């Protein structure tokens, strides 16, 4: 019986060592993961420092001016200049309608919803005060 014990003990130690070294390898892999993947995944929609003229106006003029710009005031709403857009940004309607929130007419009416990226850009601009910049 005593003769059997040592080999079993040795196997037990060998197994434990293998398991410990394995878990260390895993730890190493996690530490070595690149926090900035080369495809730049989460940088694809940059919503920092959004400006009215550079970032927001092109979206609004492209998707909304046919009904709310150039003298068109569908639903009594004009987005054709900064003051008009600012009014809808401040009263909350702008974000609700482009988000297609329940209880608000979905905009652009009859068209497809703005991309998540463009909605996020407008949201970010509003959250930073909807400045005339
Ligand atoms: C095809 C025409 C058309 C387009 C394009 C359009 N709208 Fe509208 N919009 C309307 C009409 C019509 C109403 C009034 C709807 C109603 O009151 O039910 C309206 C109403 C609104 C309102 C007022 C909502 C409220 O609750 O009072 C806002 C804000 C608005 N639109 C924003 C936008 C924005 C932003 C875009 C572009 C992303 C856009 N619209 C594109 C026709 C349009």
C-alpha cells in the first residue's frame, strides 16, 4: 500500500502544477490583449465636440429641409436656421422625433430613420447646450 502512495502523490503534484501554469498562461493572454484594436472599432462614430455648422446642419439640411427648411414649415415647424432648430432642441421635440419615441411623429416623416451615428451626433450637440457654433 505504501508503495502506491508516492506515485499517486507525485501525479497529484504534477496535475496541480499543470493547472496553476495553465491559469497563469490565461492571465498572460488577457494582459496582452490590445486595448486599441487596429480596426479602430469604437472610434467609427466620433461624437465629441459636435458643432452646429460643421456636424449638425448637414444632417438636418439633408434629411429635414424638404419639409422644414427653405421656407417649408410642415407642422408649423421651421428648422431652416439656427434659431428654429434651437427651439426644437430645447423643448425636447428634436430628439424625440428622430429617436422615433412613442407619442411623437417619427421624423423624417415618410423616410427612413437617421443612422444611429447621426442621432448620437445630434444628441451630443444638444447635451452640450445646442450651441450656435
Ligand atoms: C416629408 C416631410 C417631412 C420631413 C422630411 C421631415 N418632417 Fe418633421 N414634420 C413633418 C410634418 C408633416 C410634421 C407635423 C406632424 C404632426 O404634427 O403629426 C412634422 C413635425 C415635426 C416636428 C414637431 C413634432 C411635434 O411633436 O410637434 C419636429 C420637431 C420635426 N418634424 C422635426 C423633423 C426633423 C428633425 C426632420 C429631419 C430628420 C424632419 N422633421 C423631417 C414633415 C416632415
